[in-house]
């Protein structure tokens, strides 16, 4: 049973339309971080209406948990942009009551190296993250004035925790939820802002992890080859911008396993989407992932060449 014998949890969270990329991320862990996978439960938080939960659950070591934000919160443009599921990462602190070690990863990642030994890097601090240059505080707020979120900011897309973390796990979880509900209209990149707020408030001293664990997909091939985890940050996603051979193959398996084809979150032109449907090309993986030929012909051509020659990045 999940959590009974395993001491490690790998955690993902996403709403239903992003289930495919969580599937791909998990497949990359299975293939490229087998030691971690063997010792860990994989916990996926998602919405209760997700039609692809069964496909996820067939992978093995995966426990799918229906998630709702536990407090009343105002629905803002920020919520709509990121979804409530982005706040499920707060549950990682609560999970330390069950597991000794936790890795949280955003779903839009590709794991390339064994990650089991990463816990050795945070043996003293109990928490590790990579640095982030983005300013997560965009306005003055009385509650945040004395806590500088513009310096020493950490990225919340890759979080490593152990139960040696010197804090009450439920208290920090509740803090994150309460502050999110209270400050949602005043913060940008909300989960990142709140995680950094909590780090400062509870006087935590995280281990700064190397960027090889959170390497932007936009970097050079040289940097990508060294990366343990590649992260397709911002709008430049694996599924509408780049060709990554391994990501493409795992997504192909997602379709074979009965997963819902991607469409809703791509920003294709109406004429391109209509043309694909009219010619029944939208059923093919290549056209599901290839950049819009009408809007981005150069990117589409680059994608085609890399696909033909199975170029890694």
C-alpha cells in the first residue's frame, strides 16, 4: 500500500488538461532515475473530474489524490492562469508526517539523471531549492514589507524536503494556505511567492541546489546535456515549442495508453486547427506537438527536421 513501506514520495500536481505532461515526467523518472523510482511512491494531486486519472494510475507506484483548495479564496485572473492545483505543492510539508523524504516537481519537466542522491545535499537543512531571478512580489503589502522577496528568491518548481526540516509540518502547510487566500490579489506567481514567504517567516535556511536540477529548456544543447532535470518554463513548452526526442516518445506512449490528446492549451491559430481537423491530421502525434505551421513556420520546420533525425534536443 502506498506510504506503508516507502520512505520517499515524488509529488506532482496539475489540473486535468495537463495530465499528459505529468505522465511524461513520471515516465522520464522511471527510465532515467530508476533507483529513486524503486524506493518512492509517486503522488499526483489533481481535480476530481480528471478523465485521465485511470491512465495515470496504470503506471505503477502512482497514487492519484483528488485535490481541492481547503479555504475560501477569491477567484482571480491569477487563479485562472495557474489553477488551484498549483497550490497542492503545499501538501508536501504535510506529507513529511508520512514520508521521510519528498521531491516535488512541476509537471512540465524531463528527468535525465538519477535523483536519489539529491537528499544527501540537504542533509543539514532539510530543504533544498534552486534560485530564481523573477521578482515574485509586485506590490507593497503590510504583511510583506518586512520580508524581502526580491532577493534570495527560490523557484518552487523543484523542491526537496526531508523530515529533518526544523518546523512544524502542519503549521507551515496551514500558513501557506492562509497567506495564499489572504494575499492572492496582491502577488504574482502566487505559489512561488508564498513558498518564499514561508521560508522567510519560519527562518528556514534552504540549501541552494545547482541549476542542473531545474535547467530551462531554452538553454544551449551543452547545458541540456548536463541537466538532471529540464524544465520548460513560461510559454515555451515541450508540447508547442520544442522538439525533445525523449519527451516526444513518452507522449506517444501516452496516446497509445489511451490518454487524452493535447489541444486545449495550445495557442494554435484557428485556421491551422481547422485545417488539421478537416484533414484528420489532429489524430497524429506529430501534428499534436508540432508548432503551428501558419503562425511559426520556422519553428515548425526545425521541429520537423529534429523529428526526422531523432535529434535529442
